[in-house]
């Protein structure tokens, strides 16, 4: 069960752009601090995306469980 919505796709594209920018900065600019900042932003974006996916899936699972329990209780009556 994969949750894919527009925000998730936007975060993926944003992560890829920042990661490519970090890759380019690594080889073009001698100051590694800039690379570390840009790379850190990419990691934070990806961690936020994973956390968001986890909580969205968790919410969906809870809703599915409740709806199944309601169907079962209606059949028992």
C-alpha cells in the first residue's frame, strides 16, 4: 500500500533538485561548508518526506481498521 499524492511527488522532485545541486557544488566549489549545507537540506527534505509518508499510512490504516470493524459489527447485528 503506497501513498502517493501531489505533496509527496513535490517533495521527491525538490529532493532530487537539491541533491543534484549538492553534487554539482561538491565538484565545483572548493568551500565544502556550502556543500554540507545544501546536502543537509536534501537530507532534511527526505527525512520529512519519510516521516510524512509514515504518518499518512498510519492514519489510513487506522481508518481502514475502523471501517472494517464497523462492517463486521453491522453483520453481527
